[in-house]
């Protein structure tokens, strides 16, 4: 989503991503300028600004869920242990809104095949969810997924910002022969991948269809919502477990994934976490 091109052009997200990784606050890197995509020159002279924040910052395209999604995945950022077979892979990145600003508290639910191309449909191997941190960052530790008939190598993911719809999509690996024959493959969803220490490191930044003020605030402010459920048992700040039951707005809900409730994650807003009883 924010790769450098052969001409040296770097997107606004790439600049912001580098600043976030270095610990620089978003207002400092943005300085109130709505566009920060630049062209790198041969000298240290300040490069010219591009006219607007429209350098490819369209929402990440959706893709089919496929047949192997399971709700209620465990909360974890690592899908491997010491005995897990396969080439180790770390996928990291940020989740941005439409104004190229990072979003904290985004739910990311990953699932994939093992090194032999098989999905665990009875348990939760190579399945897990996490939330972006205060800087909008995520990091997944897993393995390079194997191949199975008809598909190229890929990782599935569902994302949901507080109070927003779910985005279901897939991530792909560059230079895979099956990319040319897989009818689902979308080059816009290619990760940047490199070899590292006997494993591989990948990067991808998601852009969600979340309206944002293009001003210099570091993270978007969620839409104000009630911290409790009028006439119900759901309450922000409560640690819910899978299969817990609550009521909200006159309806009953069952928890699908363990999480700590927060404002904006009321049951009607987060189908990845709650289903109607």
C-alpha cells in the first residue's frame, strides 16, 4: 500500500509510518500540512510537497472471506510456538483512516493455512486476533503459509475500527508464480517482504474507510458513545469471555471473542465480537 516506486516517490503514509516507528508524534511529522508525499532528491534540500493526500490512500480493497473463517479466535499476536513447522514470518504495519492518520484500537483477526496448506477447522492453530496500539501499529508472528489447490500464497484478515463496519480482505506475497493464475489475487494487497535472519519480514499498511479530520491531531477521536447499555447488562471496561451473554438495547448477545469492552464496541457495532442470541 505504501511501497517506494522505482522513481523514488514515497507516499504520505510511508513518511508517517517511518516517523511513528521512530517514535515521532504525528503532529510533529505532519506540522499541519495536509499533504506530505514527497519526491526524494539527490541533495538534502527540502523536497517539494505534493498537492493533496490522494497518493494511493484509498481504502484497502475487500476480498472474499473464504470457507475457513472461524469466530472466537484467541487473543494473541503470535501464532507459533517452539515446535511449529515452517518458515518464520513477521507481518507488521499500521492501520490508517482516510486522512492518513493512524487508528488505535482496531480489531485484526488473522487466519491462514499451515506450512502444508491445511487449515485447522477443529481448533485454532494459525488463528488469532489482536488490536492496534496507541500509534495504530500491529505485529503478527506466524509462518509463511503453504499452498493448496487453486490458490496462491495468502493470509486472511478481518479488521474493524471502533463503531465501524468490518473489512474482510487477504494479504499476498510478491513474486509467487500462482499470483498470475489465482482469480482472487489483487496486486493492491501485496505485502513488502524481505528475508531476515533465516525467516522473512513483511510489511503492510491498511487504510480503512474511516472519515478523519485532516488536521494534525495524532489519532482520530472515536465517535462519542454511551459507556453503558441503557436497560442492559453490557458495560465498557468489562472483561468478557467467549460465550458470555449480555443484553443491550433490549436484545440479547453472545460473546464470540474474549476482549475488554470499550466505548464504541457496543454489541450492535461489532459483529466480530458479538452475535444476537
